């Protein structure tokens, strides 16, 4: 258990979400054990006992995330509700505690998998493994970040720019630049690949590079490669930085049953390959792409208020289409919308969710496309907030 606690404490630091030495991770193994001593442990053990859970993470996030969380706390009541897909489907809402006490936190965690504690950071738990607590922790930070920038752009659009956020922005953006890794040259394998070993290696490297570039929280996203008559795809719930043993080979004729563990987005990936021209697909959740997907400045948009889910008019960020991508196979389901959207393009952005990019030979172009689309979206966002109100 201690090994596992240390693994996730180290992962929070490695992903830039916390400063070294900060994360406090506890797990139940007969008694509760901790990755390090901390005065908050006693209060957290009361929470573990009351909820009958397996593990807990308590940590102050690194900047700019800590300031962003506290700002949400200042302006919300019992909870705040981001509208990105990750939160809607996974967290629903993010409750706020005002003190690091079991009395206040236990009732919140009876309803939700994690909460923000004003001035302290995030408390999140797992019922079977500390990995769950880690995933909740990073999801809360992701959603809070996206909401911060979406709300600000809309405040400006409404002609009433949020002056508190405006004053915070230079520091927040500078800290975010520090969070992003320096533009290291990523050496991904050159394709085309036909051997399974080469395919697995290329997928594992591309997954790791996407996490390292902070363009996805490791637990989300997916990746695939097409060779022969087989789609090689990451399993549902696999971590993109731990793909070894988590890649399924799914023959196009569906002769194997691996489609069950394969990513839920297998059908969308398969149909992209069936259209021809592509061999690699990469899916991540780069933050400014998600933010841009949720912003609609169409004055006459009939879906105003729902533009993070759909707009009645097609939207683009430059040449990149923003498309609906609901779960399931309906007309607005990802498997219907994504394949035509990426046909002849670098990729597409799904409302409130993330980016899918394609590569014709290997992951070098798919990765470069993901990175370029995120840069494009951040530049577009900065133009929007620094110019006169659009529309
Ligand atoms: Zn996703
Ligand atoms: Zn709209």
C-alpha cells in the first residue's frame, strides 16, 4: 500500500499539479497509513472512518491552480458547477468546504468524490484504490481551470469584464506557462508500422509524450493505430502514460471480443480509418481547446446558454471544426460526428471535451497536430479577451 501511496503522491508532482513534498496520500491497510506525517492526518482519518473508503488525497495544488480554486471558492456558495464534459459526467459539481474539518467535509463527500477546501486545496477519495483519488483530484483542477477562463471570456462578451479575474490574469498565465513543460523536442518513432511490437512501442511513446506535454490528464484520452485489418486501441480507463499491457487489438471484422475493454470510442476511431488516409489517432484534453469549444459569440445563436454542448451554427477555430460528440451512436454521438469532421483535416474539437487528431503514417503528425491546435486555441482565446467584445 505504501508503494501505491508514494506512486500517486509522486504522480501529482510529476504532472505539475503539486509542489514536491506537498501531496498527502493515505490508504487503509488494516490501519490507515500515510505517505508522510502531517498534522492534518488525524482529521482526515475521521473522514476515512466516516465514509468507509480505501484512500484519500489531500493537497494544495501548484499555481496557478490554487489561486483559481480559491477564486471559485470566494464567489460560490456550497459548490461550483463547471460545464465541461469531464465534470458533467464524472464529478457533476465541485462542493466547497470552508474548513479542513471532518464535520464539514464528510457530508460533502457522501455526495461527491472530492471537494475543494477554501485556502487549503483539494480532498479526494478512492473506494478501491488511490488511483481514483488521483483522477478526481486532477479532474477538479482541470474543470476549475476551464471554468475560470470560460467565465472570464463571457464576462467580457457581456460588456462587464470581471475585473478581479482581469487583475489575476497576468500572474495566472505566467504560472500556467511554468506548469507547461519547456518545448522539448519530442522524438516519436517514424512509421509506417506493421509489426505489433513497433505499434505498441509507438503508441506508448505517443501516450507518454501527450501526458508529458500536459495535453491530457493521464487517465483520460485515448490513442489508436491502424495496421492490416486491425485497430490497435488503448483500453477504457487506461492511463496514457502507462499503456503497456493496456492496448487491445480489434480486428475490423469484430472476430475478437476485445472490443469490450477497448476504448468506448473504438467505433469512431474505426470509422475514421475506414474512410482511408489515416493510420494514427490521438485524443487528448488540452485546456485551451476545451475552453474555446465552450465559447460561442454568435449573437443570434439559438442555443445560447447551451453552447458548451451544441450550437445551431457550425463553429470553427480557424480551420478546426468544433463538433458535438455525445456518448452513444445517435446523430450527435461521436461515432457519427467525428469521422466526417476529420476527413481531409488535421483534427476536430469536441464541445466541452477535447481534441482528436489524425496522422497519416505515425504519431509524429498526430502529436504535432494536437500541439498546434492547442497553441491555435490559446492564441484565439487571448485575441478574444484582449480585443473589443466580439460579435
Ligand atoms: Zn476524452
Ligand atoms: Zn452557440
